[in-house]
């Protein structure tokens, strides 16, 4: 149990600090911003109870909101992404997920990429919809979702390659 909790606590703290101190200050072209903290939701154990996933997603989102003074939009976006996570896992990994036999880094890259992409774009669509909160900004919502999503996915993939566990 401790072997499972410690890496997740460390990942939680590092991602919050990285997001709040560095990544939240990046703003390419006025609308592209990376949200690497989504990686925490992505890398939670697949066997974790859904209510725990929702709780952890809410915690990381609300902590980001407190530091960014963003009124709960990160918490809401994280909760929605965490809520749809089991359905996205089932879609991306199929039978492997149903039988709880997924070893994330041993799955085909296409399945991992599908999972990461769907979680990130779900999170970002909710985040930017709540940020603009007006249907007349639909183009800006989709533009921000697309470009920030691509940037976040690239950043997630880089971090995952650099810090992945080595299997033999």
C-alpha cells in the first residue's frame, strides 16, 4: 500500500508546484497554456476506486484553483475528466481494462496516446468552456482547447518518457 501511495503523493506535490510556479506563467500567443497537472489524473492506478479518483482529481484541481484564484474551474474540469476516465480507459484499452490487466507502459503507444488525448481534451474543453462561459466565444473555446491541448499532450508525453519506470 505504501509503495502505491508515496509515488502518487510525490507526483501530486511536484505537479502542483510545477503548474503553479512555472507553467501557469507560460502563455504562448496569448491563449496557449500547458496544464501538466492533468498528468496526475492520467497516471493514477487503473485499479483505484472511482470515488478515490474523483477525490484526488478534485483535490489537485481545487489546489490549483486556490493558487490561481480561478474560482473552481480547474476543480470542475478535473472532476469531469476523472468522471469520464473509466469510459475512456475502456475505449482506449478495451478488454485489457475490463479484466484489470493493463500495464500502462507495456501497452501499445496508440492506446496510450488515445487515452492521454481523450482525457486532456475532455479536461480542456470543460476548463475553457467555464473560463469563457459564453456561447458567443465558441471559436475561442475550441481554439484554446485545441492548441493548449496539443501543447499539454506533448508536454505529458515528454515527461512520461523522461520519468517512466524501467521494466525488464
